[in-house]
C-alpha cells in the first residue's frame, strides 16, 4: 500500500450493523497515520434480530453486546455521545454538552427511528419495539399487568389480558409468534387461565409480511393462526386512548398496544445541510454511497436511498463497502461502484419454526429455524472471538427471568 497522508481521522457515527462493520474492516487493515473513531449514543450494540426474544424472558447477552467487547484490541476509539448537529462543510460534528468532533472522512450510520404517522394517542400510550429497553419495558408491563389480574373481575381480565400488536411486518410477526408460546408461562406464573390471554396482530395491508412473496406470507400466517394468534387484515389504526385501540371500523379494548408498524430515517439526516432527501426521508447517494458534493462522506444502512435498504444484511454490506472505498481512496487507487445484493429473509414464528427465503428457495419449520440459528451464529463470529460468539449464541437460548415480578410465584421472596 502506498504511504498515507498523516493524521487522517475517520469518524463513524452509529454503533449498529453498518457502523460496526465499517470500523472493524478499517481497523483490520491497520492503516498507518489514520485514526478510527466510533461515536454511539449507547455503549453497546443492539442485535435487533433478538428483540422479540428479549421481550419474552431470554438472556440479554445476545441482544445487547458491549462495544468494548467487539472492539477490544482493535485500536478503534469508542466515544459514547449523541450527535446533535452535523456540519459537512466545516467537517465538524456537535454532540451533547456542545462537544465537538472533527473528521477527514465521515460514515453516517444512524439508522431509523419510530414513526407514528401522527395517529392520536399512539406515541404516548403504545409500547415501541425498536430497542432492547423498549422490549424490556414491554416484558415488565406484561408481568405487572397479569399479576394484577388476580384482583379484578372476569370482564376486566379479558381486557387486561389482550395483547395487541400493530404491524405484521417481520418484527410484528416474530413477536406475535413468540408471545403466543410465552403466554403459557405468563399464565402459569400469574395463576391465570391461558385461554384469557389473546394475541391480536393487526395489519393495514391485505396480508401479513406484505413486502415478502405471497406464498411465504400465507405460510407464516397459517403458522401464527395455528399458535392461536388472531390476525386482522385491512385494518388501519385511527386512534388510541387509555381504554383501547380504534380501527377504521371497530374498537378493541386493551391495556397493551405494541407499535411495530412504522420506521423513518433518523431526524438528523433531514436537518443536515448538504444532504438531498427523497420522499421516504432517505439520503440520495451516488454509486459510492456518497451524498452529492461530499466525496469524504458515506451514508450507509437504513437511511441510504439504495435497493434493499432497511435490512441488516444490507447495512453490513454497506459498511464493508464504505471501509473498502476509504482504504482505496487513501491509497490513491481507483474505486469500484457499489453493487446492491438481495438479502435472504428469515422470519421466526414461535420457537423452533421459521420461514427462510434464499433466492428462489423456501425453507419452513425446523429446517428454517436452524438456518436462522446458523445465520445468527455466523454473524456473532464476525464481530466477536469464537469463544465469546459461542457464549453469546448459547445465551440466547436461556431463559433469564431474574426480576421479582418475572419469577414464578413459588420462587418469589
């Protein structure tokens, strides 16, 4: 490699799939006279594929991996801060307490945030389902709610024990399937008739998993119905209040509404001068994932206006591409354009069952489940040592009901 210009500072904003991959690939090359900095508003990486398991009592070690474990001995500097402003022209980032960070190269991997589409009451009263903290908040709420069912009458129990999930995309379908099985444990722990716990999955489209092929959608829907999930299609939410949820032509009484229906790119993209935004709020980028007029900036992952954006596999591929492009730029070598690649899809629907799409191939049931497990383990191996990857992978299969409200009645002090 040709010698590099001194003191090049590469700053990566966002500790998700794309940001981590970019930082690891850059660090692996041990670039001389280049400093790699990762800025994240959390000290850990959230494995979003495990969120539904975190909400149903599984170990958090799989869903929340400390960044220091990922970047141990790599030379990457980790800064925990929330970036509030980005000045591309001045090459400055502004964080909390007016902290400032300069950069020579910048990788923006800020991901998505929840979108509520201005539906009255939804943001204030529903449970989000995008982070580990939101998943834990939902789990705690369910246990506390069902514990209170011993003191209320039969009619109130029916309302309290109904769980409504809005949005039958991958996250909503995965959560519905897991909760359909988990409710048996909930009922036993809180001396509740399992038949009272209803799981309602509501989707505005004519079918669940509307972005996936119809044959896959039908198989997953049948699997969820077999587990006892009640599915409502063509039902758009109009309002939520403390009594329940309102659809276009019906009202459902409940104490638990999980919003798994809407995402939008992080607000910072729209507030940053120099970035062109499309109708979906994503950043328009060229064939090198760069915004117009900024060859030292890369936008990767969910917010880049590319084919297949929004998938973890795409974000990882983007991170690898951005790292490779910076390495070649620093070495004065010609660049290769970005080539999008179709991801594979794996949708678990209850423990031991998953639907997997790899190109034209379809796998269902136990085979799909093991393929999904293999994909999880393979990912952990790319960011952790083999020993730690095995530990994290195995922990995801372990129940971890440790708080007092989550313990079976006989185990509580």
